[in-house]
C-alpha cells in the first residue's frame, strides 16, 4: 500500500509508507493498517477543517507464504508497484483445521501444513522496519482440539521475540498481535470483561500503532487483543 499524495503528518503517521500484508483478503488483515489514525498511507483534502479522505493505493498478489520463490515475487511486485522496499510487514496469513481434531488424531500431513503456513509463512518474509506477526489468543487459552494451531502460533510468538533480540541496533522492531478467534470469543463471551465480541476494528488500530513511529519503543512483545478473556 502507498499514499497518492502528502497530507497532515500528525493525523497520518504512516503517510508515504509501503506495507505488505499477508492474508490480506480476510479477517483483521483486510483492515490493516486501519483507515483512521493511526492509519495506513492516506491523503488529506485541502477543503475541510478536520476531515481526512482515505486514499490508500493497494495491489493484490497471490502467493504461498511458505514458498521462498513466491515470497520473493511478492516483495518484488510491491517494490515495482510502489517504487521502493516495504517499510512495514504484517504477517497475517494462517490456517486452522476446521475438523478441530484432538492431538492424538491429527494427521501428520495436517500438522505439517499448519506449520508450513502459520510458522514458516512468518519465517520467510522478514527484515522490514516494522514487523508485526499475527498470532492468536488461543496460545493463552489453550482450548482442546487446537493443538496444531496453538503450537504453530506459539512458534510465531517465540520466533518474534528471538528476532527482536537478533535485530539489535538495526532500528527494526518485531512484535506480535494476538487477537481472539471469533469462534472462541463466542464461546467465552460470558468470560470477557468487556462483555462483547471483538471486531476487526478492535485489532486494526493496534497493528497500525505498532507500524507507526509511535511504536518504535515497543519491541519483542505479544499484545493480546481479546477483551481480557485470556
């Protein structure tokens, strides 16, 4: 994503930045970075005192995030489209076995496929100034029948914390945002202190903040955005 023209820096902290968002066709990624401050690259009209017009320019690239060749092609396409390397990486692509098998009944190929997308898909695209990996609050809740998914997302959280330390002195930050899955929150809604389901709009501003300069001192953290149920 990139902005078409300049605007007010205080209201548009991501103005002129290029972001790559994997898994961007659905879920929280479809709204990341968010369209209100902190925001994705946008422009402000000259008319209107406090009004901001959203002008995000975006392209869609199909790629398997666990295949190095396709990940490289994804980054090359972004660089060609926007005239420079990406500043922000949001790794949101993920898979979950809809059969919810217990660990003992999880086929090896399903385990491998889950780790290929959820863990390796975070490993391949890296080294941007702001790295935000999407984990899951399932790592904290540890619901039965989520073994492969929870294990793969726990790997993402551990990898992110190690990466943050390894990038010392580079100015690159690496953090995780861990939303609550909609199905989980529906089951646990009575336990959520805020008493409601989380929405995409609850997650996107957190990602936008971590991607902005204001988030430069937050590094190696897992931010659980689930209304307090974990």
